[in-house]
C-alpha cells in the first residue's frame, strides 16, 4: 500500500504529459491543414516537416507550460517556425510568459516587463489577454515602454534558447 501511495503524486504529472501529447498531435494536425502538408494515410508515417516535428514540442523542464492554452500556443509557434523554415531553438512566447509569471510572484515587474508580458499574452494567448483588456491599454504601454520591452523580448528569447530543439 505504501508503494502505491508513493507514486500517487506522480500520476497527476503523468496525466498532464499524456494530455500534452494529445494537444501536440492536435496542433500538428491543424498546422498541416493550415500549410497544406498532406496527411499520411492511416497507420503510415508522414514525410513532411510539420508531421515530423512532434519531438520539438515537448515542454522541457517547464511544468507551468503544461497548461493547455500555453502549451497549445507553444506548439503553434514552433510549428509555424517549422513551416516557414525558421530556427526553432529560441524561446517561445509561452515559455517567456511562464518565466514572467514566476518572476512576478517574487518581485514587482517593471513597466517594460509588464508591457512585454501583456504583449506576449495578446499575441499568443488572446483569451487571457481579453480578460484584462477593458482595464489595460496595451497600445499606451507599447508607446511608452515598447522599445525596452523589445530589448527584454530579444534577451529572453536568447536566454530561453533550447539547443536540443532542432531537427
């Protein structure tokens, strides 16, 4: 009985991993349809770059990324990069959102960091952004803090770069 009790905490994490695999497959299907990559026949392996991108979509050491809207945004961004032949190693918007969220729990954000956080949410997880849009004027933040937010974004993409995330 103690052995079963000891693995129970891991089951929730395992369930979220299986969920993330389903979300990744769903995002691959959508990206293939968006970009006209033919879907292979049932039971056959595809040859296209999007079909073969599943390995790039894992949330490496980032449990916060295993929330459905963020994980789907992460997959969407990476699959768009694959479809356009772009580098898949730089950090994604969703990865930056998780870092900014964690950071905000430790210390107050600067206005430029808040601008970046809102920009990323608006761009990648608009359903979250819409919930605060009546209160927050992103355009005003961009006018005042956009240039510094651009610097933060470039720096974070570089620092969150995943060298393994390439084909």
